[in-house]
C-alpha cells in the first residue's frame, strides 16, 4: 500500500469534519443535518428525484432515504409529487424554501473556503480542484462496483 494513502484518508476526515455536521463555527446547515443537506442538494441538482434515486446517490436504503425525505418535507424544504412521465413513481421536488437554503449554505461555505485559501495561488487552487475531482470520480466508481 502506498504510504501516503493513510495521510490522504486522515486529511479527508479532517476536511469532512470542517464541512460536515460540525460545519463552520459549529453549525452545518441551519436546521438541516448534513445528510438532509446532501439529500436536498441532490434534488436541487436534478430538479426532482425518486426516493430510490436519492437513496442510491447517498448509498442509503430506500427506507433510510424515505426517513430523510420525511424530515425534509416536515421542515418545508421538499415535497413529494407524482412523476410527470410515470404517475406510479413518487418524486421529490425542492421547494422555494429548499432552493433558498441550498443557495445560502453554498454561499456561506464558498466564502469560508475562499477566505481559507486566500494565500494560495490561483494555479494551486486549480490543481486542488482537479485532484479533488479525480479523487471523487475514483470513489464514485468504487461505489458503483
């Protein structure tokens, strides 16, 4: 095993801590848990998804995804609707409140990261982006297998 893999793993854990449930200044996403935020973000990115698709995207069972969607609905961030293409399928759509939450949270973390990286050259920032995309694709492919 490459001796740096453990270092990469430890760095990813620390990064996840700062951007996960702990978040910026001890909070992640307002009244959303990190997992609720990620589910809502998936719906935001695709406009509407089935509960099964949300579960697959987050590597949860359908029943686990259903509980997350129940909480998002209770908080007014998402609604269940029937698919326009197949009325038998229940899809999750994001509400205006959900869209606003995603935009606010994204802006907060973008500003935080921009400030944290203000001393890093634009070339290095581009390299970081490229490396993180490579890592993300590798992890996503591994999950698909």
